[in-house]
């Protein structure tokens, strides 16, 4: 359910998709809390199973991401896991028990028209965070295996504890990484040879090794404190500038010619100049504390 920073249940802001919220609220598999300045903490909440991905967990994560994506008051999201782990990957026993759910995860979206989702439900739990117009931080501890790692890779930053454990584990079950890793792994600076080795061996490795590989941003003793500290720094900046910074680098990093990238830079800058949030950001440099308005671009 959605709660405020004090833990009291509250109504969601109107921009949230009511259908998606209803699905999420029916289950405690994903809990969302928020601070007054727009930092939302999304907690995977099935600690007895190390937050393993059952069909219900897939739908809850996807619903939550879609709801938050449409909420202009969200400034930053912190993804984390309840209990001893971030996410241990696919809940294999539940999938074996209900094999039809596996097929549902892989169904392509019915519509492929512009503006509609290009990812299936299995991919949504990682890919949708990449599509959100605000920064997403994965705060990782314990097990981060298979689908759990691909969820984390959908985030913009990943902070992990030294004793956290990682694995591209799908090969253990005779399958391939299929939860948007083929998109997000391109962007973390890991060589193709190493990615193939890790995926083919299903090797388990610790947080510091993950940092050496480039899979996490930092290794820290307190992953949640680090995530909150960075989030607090981000929300001091214009929500529009932050949103378009994310879009600029996501779209240009591996996929555009130099000419296309330079054109996009200019096009996005024109959306900010002039605007209230750009003026408010500039005013802070002269000692004037003008409040930001809700995000207007994405």
C-alpha cells in the first residue's frame, strides 16, 4: 500500500493511475512510502522468499512503476527489498505450480503503435523504471539474482552493501536473461565478453566484485542511507532539468549518431528555456528561494 513518511495510509495524488493503484493496493507485495519533498521508497515485500518474483510480484511492480511514472510530484524513487535480500530472482516453485503464468509474462503488448509499451510483463519490472521521468536508485543488500539484478539495472544508480550477492543466474535454470537486461546491460560499461561469461556460468559474486565489473555505482555500508542522501541532493534541482538529463543520456548513450545527439541536446534545452523551474533553479544561486513547480516535461 502507499503510505506517507510516518507510515499512515493516505490517498494518492490524482495523477496516479487508479487501476494500477488498485492492483498494487490489493497486495502488500510492493509497498510505497514518500517524503514531503517527493522522494518515494518502493519496497519489494515478500521477505520470507527473499522477494522472489512470483506472477503477483511481477504485476505489483509493474503497476507501481506505471502509477508513479504518471505522477508529476515524484522527484526520485528508491527501490529496495524488505528482509534479508533485494530480490532473489524468479520464484521458480510458483511458476512450476502455475505454468500458464509463465506464458503470460512473455506475451507481447497487443498494440505496437507509437507511445505504447514495447516491453512484456517480465521486462516491465526492469524496463519501466528506465522509462520513468525521474531518477531511480536501487539500494541493494543480500541476494540480487537473475530477475532481481535486471530490476536493479533498470535503475539509474545502484548502491550495494559489500556482502550483497549478484548473479546473472538464468543459465542455472536453462534459460536466458529476458527481463530487459539486453537493453540495460549495454549501459553499465561491462565488456561483452564478461557479460557473456557471467551469464553462461551463472557465477555468484559479491558487491565489491560487482563494482569492479561496473554493475553497481558504489559499494557502501548503509545502502539506504546512501540512496536517501543522493535523492535529497537530486530534489534540490529542477525536476524538469533532472527529467530531461535522464532522457538525454538514455537516448544518446549507445543509440545515436553525433549529429542526432547534438540536435536532441538543443531540442531538450529549448524545452527548459525559459521556464518557471529553470528560473527557480537560477534564482537559488542569488539567494532567492523560489519553489519548484511539478514536473512539466519528461
